[in-house]
């Protein structure tokens, strides 16, 4: 009788712990990019964007990119498109945890029956193992970042006073670096005009709107093929879960130019943007809200432009 009571208490404790960990587990953020760092920035893809007043800690290094890193330049966070959800250790640890909980329900615990004086020790060991697995997973998903330089702020009221590279909103100077080989990439500074900043703000709202409508054609007109592949993956994952990401009332609050440069015939501009939005995840059938994310976000968006064409989104990175 006492053994059954002890076993039931142990099962109840494990179930309570599992429920607590499930609630505490971080859910993937909504909005385009899912709160991650992805895309390409030419030869600066694996260099963290410069710090700005809007993003004083600078940007995080790229986690997912189709751009190959330079020889000798490691990128532990690199993932190929379609690889999200296939993270190291997921299946193994999930199986271990699942087997342990099932074993507990059946009275066997993680490693078989533990009775008498060792029951409490066994319970504490099982709880410690579960906590260790969760901590290991959280540590693995913790984003890595690097320090960077500085920029100058712009807001809706000050955008018309923007200046070029020699002014307070100027782009970054020419920089080298190895990219795809031992030959240094030739870069040159790019002047960003008030019209460019207005284009960046429009793209911020238009990308969010097309993403909400799951309009892949429009996303293809506003983004590089690489970014569209990431967005498509996220939209397909949402559809499989039976949810829709509804984004509205996007408003730029502040923005800074972190870097602006050109490589060959391609121009790049990385901008730190703090913006407000309504971002919710709803069930497709009922419209019931199942997730609500932060109403204010700060991210670094990189735009690229080819001769004779407009700016398109080529990367989204999180701030430190």
C-alpha cells in the first residue's frame, strides 16, 4: 500500500514537472523570419552588423544562409533551407524524455523500479535528468552574437534631412574580407538618400502584409529568392499546424543605417529598425488567438539593389 502511494506521488511530481517545463518552453516567435537571423549580406554575411543607437548591441551573426562561408570562417549557426526542426539532439532527447515519463506512468521510472529507501533518490535523479535535458536544449538554442561599430539614428521626422556617407546618416566605408576564396572582395561606400529610407519603410510594411496574406508572389517581388524560401517554409509550417500569422498596424518608430556598401554591381544597406505591430497567431478555422508576440520589435534588415531595379529584402537579423 505504501509502495503504491509512493509511486503515485512520484508520478504526480513528474507530471507536474513536465507540465511546468512544457509551459516554460520558449515558443517560436511569429512574424516573417520567426525571430531568427537569416539571409545573405554579400561578403558581410557572417559579419555581425554594426551597432547603432536603435540597436546599441549590434546584430547577431547569421544563423541560416545560402551563402557559403569563406575558408577558415566557421559558422556554427549555419542551416540549410528546410532544416529548421531538424536540430541536433531533438529526436534523441525527446525519445529519452518520453520513455522516462511513460516508464514513470507504468511504475518503472526511467531505469526500472526504484523502491524502499531509494525511491526518493530515484525521483530526485529523474527530475534532475529532465531539468538537465531542458537546460541543454535551451543552451543550444541560445543565439550567439558579436560586438560591432556604430551608426546614426533617423526617425519619421528626420528622414528628409538624411545625408550621404559624409553626413550623420552615411554608410559604412569600404571594407575587404575573404568571400568564397582567397581573393578579397572589392567594396565601395554607397550613399543612401531620403527616398531610399522611405523605400525601406515601405518594404517593412509590405513584407509583413504579404506574409500575413500568405502571398508568395508579392513576397517574391519584395525579397530575394533565398528569403522567399525561408518565408515559404514558415508558411507551410503554419499551415501544417492549422494556424495563420496575422500581422497588422506595422509602424516604424526609429531606424538607423548600420552599413551601406556595394560589391560589383550589387548595393547593400543594413538598417536597424524598431517598429510596433500587432502580431498574433490564430487558428485557421475558428480564428481563436493561440499566440501573441511582443508588440514592439527591433531587428536589422538588409536590403539589396541591382542596377535599374528597386530595393528588395535580402536578410533579417536579430539584435543582441
